[in-house]
C-alpha cells in the first residue's frame, strides 16, 4: 500500500501537468526544431490482394470482450548494460499493470559506453530518466549538473553503509542507489601455498623458495593499471592517493604519490623485479596467465576475473585479508537519475519501490558476480570467493569521486611503470608523477594539445599513453592548426588527441570524442608530422 500511494502521488502530479498542458500555450519566441527520430527499416512490400468476385456476406460486428487498454500515463526510460537490461525489463509488465507507466529499458552494452552517451545526450534533452553508473563518475557528473540527488527515505538502512558513502559527494548529497560493490582479492595457489602469507615480505620469501625449487617463475605479477591493481601493496607501506580533511572529504591539494609510503612501496616492487621475483612490467594477460598455469603462487584480481580463473582449473582460494592489512579500492555500481528528466520524482519512486527490493537485488547479485550493496542479500552470500573479497575489503577505500582523480591515473601509472622497470629510481619516478598531478590540478596544463600514444616512449616521454608529456605537446601555427613532428622507427602505432594534459577531453579517429584510437603503420623509419584541426578534431599525418 505504501508503494502504491508513493507512485499515486507522482502520477497525480503528472496527470495535472498533462491537463494543464492542454490549455492554449504561448507562441514560441523562436521557431521550434523538428524532433530527431530514429530511422526505421521499411517493411517488406506485401503482394497485391485480388478483389473478390462476389461481395462478402455482411456479418454482425463482434461484441468487444474487454475494454480497450488505456494509454500509459507516463514513460520511464532506463539505460543499462547487457547484464542488467533483461532483469530490469522483467519489471516492465508489473510496472505497467500496477501503475500504468511504460518502462523502456535500453541496452547500451558496456557501462563506459553509458557514461559517454549520457554526457552527450543529457544536456541535449535526449537522455534517459535513469542510467547505470559507477560512483567515481560523480566528480564530473555533479560538477556538470548531469545527476540528481536521491532520497532513499527509510530504505537507506537496508544498504551497506560504505556503498552509500561512495555515492555521497562532497556536498553531502547522495547521488546514486547502489546495487553492487567490487574490490580486489588476494588469490593464492592452494597446491603451492597451504596458508596465505600475512606480510608482503613473506610473499617474496615464499616465491623465492618456490622459484629455487623450480616450481614457479615469479612470486607475484601485477596487472596493468599499476595504481589501481597494486593499491593493497602501496597502502600497506603507508602510501596514499589524496589526503582527507577532518570530515573525511578528499583533499585535492594533498597529493600522496610522492609520500614516504608510496616511494617505499615502489622501491619494494623495483627491488623484487631486479631480483627476478616480479615481472618488470605491468600486464593483465601475463599476470593472469602465470597464475592460471601455476607459474606464480599469488595474484591480486577482482570478481571480474573469477570466470576465467575458475575455468583454468588452477587450485586456488581467496584470502579474507591482504598482506600487512593493505586495502584495495572500493568500486560501487548504482542507478543514477537524470536531473533534466521530466519524471525525476517518478524515477526516484521507481528506484526506491521497485529496484530497492530483496527480490530484485538478489537477481542483480546472481547475474553480476559482484557482492551486493543490499544488506539482506549480502548477508546470505553463498559464494566463498565473493565472501572472502568482501571480508578483505571491509575497510576498502572508496575510489575518490572528485574531478581531480582524473588527473591522477596516467601520472600515477607511469611513475610506477618507470620504477618497476628500473628505468628511473623510484623516488624520482614518484616525485615526477606527483608534480605532474599537482600541475594538472593547478591548471598549469590547461590549453595543452597532446598526442598520447604507443609511440611516446620512443620520442622522449617516460612512458606510453601520457597525455601530459611535454615531448609530444603540439604547437599551434598561424593557420590555427596544431602540429607535432617526430622521428619513428618502422612499426605499428596508435594514438589519440588529449586536451589540457589529461583524458577528460580526448578525440579519436574520425574526430569522435572518446572515440577509438588512430592507427599508424610505418614500413620504414620515418619522419612523421601530425596535424590536428581543432575545429573538426581530425588528425592527418604527413610521412617522409
């Protein structure tokens, strides 16, 4: 009854607005534009029907068996991914029958695609009422006014507190209804290691002994995205990303990449690589293949890797902790509301009364392979791996949801990459990374047009795909075009255009924002000039 009354109030408001809209409206001050419609494929032509030679006998019209269905009072549109779409579509019939509201769920594929489309569509008034997202999007979404606060009412107590904290922004408002959490877990080969190690030094000691016996190649390997995938190691040494104020809010002026703990952890990795106990590069496929074939006893991985690890047949378990009590990042997935929607109240009512139920949250948990953010579902988790990850992540650090986090990733990953490879001393690598982040946050790189790509380490950059590297910054000519000339050996390369020293605004092939990488293939050593047009966002190459 409570759910019906909530929705009834919303639909009453909608009905009032509909009748109000029927009164004469003032003439628009500008000519309205025609609505944009999706193209539809024309139906196949049907064969001509011959005229009957005799008129058909008249029949009495049949009495209608039931009253014609009334038109839905409103429509609620949701953008979801391929996993969640079928589950949400299952609510459509009940929602329509009970409240006369049509529910349309559109599958946009992967979650990152939803963000890209939402940023474009919402300001243009073409976005959904509700869309799926991740809590660390909040910085950009809130600052751009692309997400509305949500009031869960008495349903708030039914959610895991850390998941709610992740979707709470620095202004104190909650901006998402969480449904799943995720964090790394510490995997170990139970055939090689009966009990998981308690310290990171033990990790190396066990690996050292197994390697000496010819049983493994390394002690552990790390996936690419060094900062994210090594955080439990970095925090174990006291490293941090951003500091926090007395209220727990992230402080973008306190960058921790060159903190004593971060440098100590980078030194630990560099020393382990120099000894041959850790590969000297970050690579996802290498790390997972080594673990799945028994060539390393330890691996840090998330729930997204469970299917492939289980399919490999390697004997494993997930420890309910990380060595030296390191903590991983916490990621939270949830439902967001479009603030420009005409149905904001209806959207929030749908989320609190139809989505925030034990039944639906159980379905999302069963198909998503992620710990639930709903307490009742989480408490009866029967997957030992997810349960262990949840226990290991009980004090996990919500990934900072401030906009400045976007300035962190490339510099952080490049600093760790240079330290691990031995190319640059760890202290210098992390100090340089920290200074790059501070410059980005201070706006020192605003106006930079860069060409990050897989070629950068060959032309003076410390690593590849660095949007802030000065060596690949483009210069604007009198004709308004930007140019960069470099010497490259024969080979295949990829690149994109990035503005202001980070990835917030970038352009790929065909000038598309967030588009695919440009490709460049050189048959011989060449002098390559890249020419970028800021009007079309296209890049042309001149090869000599």
